[in-house]
């Protein structure tokens, strides 16, 4: 499944790393915007949903949760979009009417997107830390 999702992501040609930028990039590539919107979800079981309207796709996600959870919710729904799933059944958690294969595709794609974001951010943090440490020691990094 990871291989399948990795191939699919490669096919999209998406370059952005940040999830909000990824949504914007995906939207502009298809000439069909992806609109992110947070709201207080009325149900304890539903944390996000994908609404495929005529002009745009809406990813609606829980406002009252941690930023980390929100990232996961957005990545999952974007995963559904990348696979061109129908939406509105794309509810994260607790819904009866869902296709387990589609959920697995969305979730695995989400994991890949989040892993890539995490790797990139960790890399940036590391290089920032190295620079700061170097400066403290009197080195100038980036000029060899
Ligand atoms: Zn889902």
C-alpha cells in the first residue's frame, strides 16, 4: 500500500511540503481550488470531512483540537482528494458509511505526506541548530 501511495504521489508531481501549500498547489494544478476551513464539529466522532462541491473541494476540520491532530486531519482528507475519492464519506473516524480501501489509501497517503513534512522540518531545524552552534563557537557556516 505504501508503494502504491508513493507512486500516486509521484504522479501528482506535487512539490510543496507544508500542508496548506500542498492543498493550494494541488488545487491550482487541477484548476479546482481546495479550500481549508476549520470549525467546531458537532459530533465527537467526526473530526473532519471532505465536501466536493461543484466549483471547489472543501476540507473541513476540527477547530477544537491540537495543531498536530489538525495536520493529520487535513493530510487524511487531502489523501482522499489525491485519490479522487467521492468525498462526504471521507469522514475521519466513527462513520459507518465508508470504504475501507479508500480509507486505507487516504490514511497511507496522509502518513507519507506528514513523514515528508516532518523530515523536511527536522532537516531545517538541524541545519539551523548547527549554524547557531557554529556561531557560538565562532565558526561561520556556509562559507567554506
Ligand atoms: Zn477518510
